[in-house]
C-alpha cells in the first residue's frame, strides 16, 4: 500500500483533496484503490500517519484549517482497513472540542502571535503504543490526545512555547520509548525556529527540559525565508538516544539526546550548493535527504 496526502494550493478550486490509497505491489503499474475526500472547503491533507489498531488500519490526517474553511475538524481519523472504502470514524478540532481559538490573527488571539499568527493542525504523531496522538497545532503548540479509543479522542494536555517565542509548532518526533518529544518550530525568519526537548511522561503537564539551535539559528544569522529554521525532526529507529534533524540551509544535524537537558551534536552534513533540506527518512543503512532546491541525496548513516 502507498498512502498519499493530496493538498490543493488554495482552498478554492475543483481539484480533489484528501488521502489517496494505491496498490504498489507492482511498482511499474501502480493502481489507485480508493480516495478519502476531506471536503470542498478544506485544502486537503498536509501531513498524516497510518497505524494498525487491533484488527483495523487507521489513518490520522491533518486536514489543516478545516475548522475555519468548512466547520469540520482539522484532525480526521479514517478507517482504511478496506482501502477501497476508506471511512471516517471521527473528527476533532481545537475550537469545537477544546474551546481554543483557531484561524488567523484576532480569531485565535492571544495564542496567535509573531510573523505568522495562525492556529491550525499541521501534523500528527502517535506514541509507540498508538494510544496517544501529538497534534502540532502551530501557535497553539502541541496538543496531546488519548486515542486509545479512536472514535472518542480525549484531551490529555498541551505544551505551548513561551509567549515571547514565535510559536509555529511544526512537527513532533518521539524518543526514549515515547517519554521525550522532540518539538520542531518552523519560522520564516529570525528569530529562527529551534528544537525543543519536552518531557511528556505526565501528559497533563509536558515540561520543556532542553533546547537545541544551530550556530546560525542561535545567532539570528540573516538569510532567505526559512534559511536557518528547523523543519522536521526524525527519531533514529536503531538508537533511542539519537535524532536526525532537517534544518533547511543548515542541512542535516545528528544529535545525541541521551541527556535531554544537554543535547549534543554528533555530526552534520550540508548540501554543497544552495541547500534547503526539507526532510530526512531512514532506509536501512541509508539516510534519504529531501532538498527543495536540489532533489534527493542518499547518504550512508552515521
């Protein structure tokens, strides 16, 4: 199976948006099996994750700004056990279900702040046991939900960046068997987004225990839009004390997070020309590096 999030460039328009499901058993002849549409008002699925839950397969979709565009929840949990008939089992939205402000500017003040004052669901991460969902909700921070019963998500807690910070919670990765969250804040310009290390052992009271910046992000080095902000953190699947970070013009950073209060950079790699590292992924002994300006790099893992 191949799952693909489809997102339009704007909320209006006739192009479909949602989750496409493909059979790639024969990669030369992929066949689309099903499609889950997120609605005409929604731009579609920005990020998502798929996980087995008992005898079912579930997709957890971030349909960003759905609450504002058409009154639907930004989080959609979809049963994809039968890929030909994907079926939504629940929606959840920060305004409808938690009474928090969503949208832009005054719609979500005072939480919304900085250069991009917005509150919307950007991405979804699940705990190793699949019972807790970590919702990266931009200026609202990280919302923790109990999804042990997927049809009835239940509020657990929230981690929010200090009010003086830009906000912009972009994505979360989990290490230390789910006890530590690596929270990436993406910013368009200085002060640049950084990595926050958050103890989530008590989901009702997540606590920041450490931070990491590159030299450029810490110094506020001037650069083009996004130049020295973090984009995505990735947990090392072989070592719970290590994480790979995609850091735009500062390339790939490898951290030792065994002491969350003192993360240590072990290695780094920056593309040789016009770097803009967007994402990293693991494939056996390889590290796949997606660069917006240069395409795909394939590295040996450190």
